[in-house]
């Protein structure tokens, strides 16, 4: 059977996973009466809730006698490491571009990686059914992007499909009226345009894992394309390790892919994508070879993390009330288990402390890990995210982000001022009748805590997209520090409506009446630039004197409810986020009010 290996790549929300759905339908992978969810490739609960792809996933369809291995990739910049590695597994890419938004930061990133791997692109202009669609202009943008990325002259003549994935229609014409049901034209284009992989089955085996999976039964599972030769279940093979050593192991299980299923197979041949178990610590970029004929392939580059946080055991007075997994041993096991399948993550134990330094590709990357652990019953606390500095040629450098902002024209001035305060460098600015687009290079630390302020300034109408650009020398300035203070509880107990009613003029509250509070917990946002110690548990003093207004009802403003990501953006360096299965609380690192004030006074004196 002929084989085609192709990756679906695009900017976030341009329709990758929906397109994979329709390719599965058009190839009749599902029965006619089979009930299938939308975005079936987003199998993780958080992926379904947020409508994003977090992990790259592979599937396969059989169409006109050809097996097409399809890899659905994430669109968010924080998970771009998945995209980089997948380029080693495929022979071509389907680049999906929104017919209205056009090329975006992640479009540039994924296309650049495709060109570096010398992969053949097919361009799909998606969402052609949008009233504001501008397919011909978007094609010109794609062409400019191809030229800007320095592609070869013959690559400028790329094939184009116009589609509406959500409606399961496509055509070869930009006119929306020519759309016809089904994705068969795209499947035909893949077979015609994407080159077939090498079918050299007689040479010694070479298989390089580019993705990892993990189970408690067999440990790590390496997923990759067989570059040449064959591999059989039960045979003994060699693994060329990243450190140059060679280790032999027996293939315990060998899996292939069809539709949504990973199926056990007895043999895999050159050109196919398979999953191999048997070596519990196999890593991305190692090469599985025939014993005695070890020829390692070129190592796969894995991008370094750019952001780190400190994870620690929960030290609040409420420790153990919600979660079952609260000890340092359990948390450490879970973090190192995550490292087994996420090669973009780094975990380091901090000496003489029940804390770990966890580094990833961005706030969202680490936020997803925190959310998964919370749902699994873990209790812990995390610090504010910090960017990772890097020394290059003796100069300390920091990561910069290529950032594209779209907002209504009336908010453009405020956005530009905000980006200037965070030391963003404007590259271009363009306007339409209603919208402004500005493109910046900005230090990654300038984007920490940016999203909440940005949404407030643009009344929720702004859109920001960014991806890692490069390392540049550090500018000795402080950016992204929260300027407003917080309201910190100086007592432990249950919050009362009486106390909160008297405190509302001090700021905005994060808690309502009847909630459990402890000393040192942050209960609100102060309307001044100082931290205030308050008593939110104070009850009304009972007397035997009748009051003329005793029956007056206390009317409180609704408390501010913040998501996990918003909490991580909000806190300062002297604060932590306490994460439990049922609660996300903000707290000071030093809970005792007197000790905290002494420490703050000492720090102010040193800074002066």
C-alpha cells in the first residue's frame, strides 16, 4: 500500500483539528451510524474545554488504496516544541490559513520549520464562508511570507485549496459558491503533491522517535517514522543514545495507527509511523537500529524552555483539606512522570527544600500542567513565572517575542502606550476602517501579567498572538511588575458580610461572605499602591440595644473570580498561588502579619 505522511499546521484557531475531523469523515474512517464528537483529536478534557490542541496526535486514513498518516499539531506558541519534532516524521505539510485573519505569528513559525525540514507545503485557505473572508488578499500574504522566509523559487508555485472545514466543503476556486461537500479534493491533492516516503525495506533499520507517550505498565513509548528497514515485535534491536552509547532491548509491543485507534501490529516497514515500547527511558532524537549495524540519524533539536516557576508543597493552614496527594514524594513523582512524555519540560529539585524549579515554553504550558495536577487531586503552591536568562558570548541575554496585536481603533493609543511601558519595540502598524494591527518585538518578561491588563484596556475586543523570536541582551529595567497593592487578611476564620461591607471602599474583593480565610491570604485588590492588612472575618458586635436599622440588608458587590492563568499573572514575587482540587487561593509567602511587615520594611531600607 502506498503511504503519505503529512502534518496539519497553522496558527491557533485557524481550523486544524476541525479539518482533521472532516478528513476522517471524507475517507469513510467512521461508520455512517457512528456517533463521533466534534474535534475528536482533542481527547484531553482541558483540550475540549478550552477548544485548543495541547499535544500533537497522529491518526491514519485509508483513501483510494493509499494510507495517509495525518499528524494534528498544536497552534499555541507554548507548545511549538511539538511542531518542531513532528517535522522529522512527515514528508509534507498542509498549511491552514484563516481567510479573514491571514498569516499570523504561529503561521510564520510553523512554515519556517517546514522549510527548514525541506517539506512540500499545500496551502488551505479555510473559513471561506466568513462574510469578511478575503481569500485573494490572504493568498498574497502567504506568498509574501514564503518569500520573506527565503523559500526556493519552485516552492512559490504552491497548490491551494479553498475550504470551510466547519461546513465540510472545499474547492479549487476562491469563489464561495463553488464549494462542494466533502474533503476529497484535499485528499487527492495530498496523494498527488506530497512525496511518498522511502520504501527501502531491505537496508538495516533506522527509526527515530520524535514524540513520546507514557504508561505505568511499559514506561515510555517512542513514536516515529521508520526511515528505512523493518521492525518486528519481539525482536532485539539497538538504541543509539544521545550520549553516544548503545543499548540493546527487546521490542515488547509495536503499534500502528488507523483512525482514532492505536492498534498492535507485528511488523512495521520503511515509511510508516509506529510506536515502540520496550526501552523504559527512550528519548526523542535517539535512533533504533539493527543490532550490529548502528547508524544514528541526526539528532532532533529540542528548543530550550523560556519560562520557569517554583512548585512547592502546600504550607498554608488549610493544607490537606481538599487534596489527597500533598506530600513532597507524591508531587515529585508526578512532576518527573510528566517529564517522561514532555521533552520541552525541565524539573530540578531545589536543595534542602520541598520545592522544584519547573521550566517550560510559556505560562500556558506550565498552566496546563498545574491544571492537570489539580484535577488529579494534588495540592501544592506555585510562584510567579520568571523568564530564563541565557549567556551568549559572555553577554546575559533574555528571550524576545514576536507579537501581533489586533484591536479596535479607539483602543490603539492605550495599547501602544502599554506596550511602550513594557519596553516593546514597534515594527509595523496598519489600519482598516475599524481595526488596528501593530507588530512588536517585546521581552518575554514584558508579557507576563500582560493579558489581564490588555483585556481590560480593550474591553475584551483585543486579540494578542505571540511566538518566541530570539535572545537579545538584557536591558537593566524592571517590567511587568504589578503596581497596585493587595488586601491581605490579618485573621483566620470565615469571612462575614459585615466585614466585607466595611472594606469595599478599600478595593475590589476576591472573596464573598462565608468563605474560609487564613492569615496572610490575599482577599482583594487594593485601590492604592500599598498592601493593606485587613480583618475580613470581623463579626458585628452583639448588644442588647435596639437599632433602628438592624434589619437593613448588607448589599455587597460581586467578588472578582480569577482563572488559574489570571492568578499566575496577578501575583508578585513575594506572593504565591495555592492550588487545590477545589480552590485556587492567593497568599503571601510570609503569612504572619508582623513578620511580613518587618521583612517588607527591611527590603525597602535596603533598596533605598
